[in-house]
């Protein structure tokens, strides 16, 4: 997926991504945009085609004249409400982790214990299109939930992200990394393997 681009607040809304539509009373509705799709309200429908290609912050008008403000969901909202099988790292903890590990755009990061993908989302955003995230998970069901959550947020799976199944000490890849985050039961079992890949 080398043609993947990260959506930004300056890029137009596109098919496959989620938006939050807020009505005049502050009620929020999450909608996944699909060509030919419709969002149905008590005041009539809104065609997804009228939103695709529009800038974020557009005001959508239903057939019955109701107005809805359309924005992409905040990463914070997604992390707190995402489907999960494992416990998630919440936004304030993810922010602390990103600061303490000095994550920067373009870094190559190893993450062990992908869980439901909350930290993966924060890392992918911080690393940007030039970075690389290698996420290791022992349990296939956790990895699949993480993949679904990341695809749900970005509209597809970023080509800058690779999920690897298995015990980190046994399946660690050969690539050099700039940072490592070990969110797992026995991180000390993987220190030697990670140290061999970490750039001094």
C-alpha cells in the first residue's frame, strides 16, 4: 500500500473514512463514508456523495433542512471508544509514552504487545508517512482487533505499519530500529534481541 496517504485536516473527506456529524443540539453520529451511501435522520437523508471530496468542517444539509457539522473524529475519541479485546493505553498515557520515548517523524519503532491498537494509532500519527512501525503480538485475535481499529480510523491499513505474530524474542525482524516500546508481561525476556536491533 505505498500510495497510502495520511488524512489531514487540510485534505478533503474521502470514501472509506469515518466522520462525526454533529447536529444543532450537539448530538454526534459517527458515519463511514461510502460512495452512493446515505445517512438517514429524522429530518431526511444526507448523501455521502455530497460529503466525499468536501473539506473537513463542511456543513451538511439534510433533505428536510437540518444542518450537521462534519469533522473527522479526534484520535482521542477513537482511542477511548474503540472496540477492544485487550486493555487499551488511554490518550494521556499514550502522550506520556510518546514524549518519554522521544518519538519523531520518520523514526523506525518496534512495539511489542499491540493489544487493541490504541498506542499503534498514536505512534502511526507521530511517525508520519516517512516512519515505520513494527508491531508484535502473540495473540492472533488481539492483532486482528488492532488491525480493524487502525483500518477503521485511517480507512485502510497504512503501508508504514507491519503487524507480526509470535513471541518477539523468536520472530523479531532483522531491521534496525530507533525506538522500542515493550508493553508486555515479561519485557526483560526480549531485551537482548531488541538491543541487537536498536541503533545506538
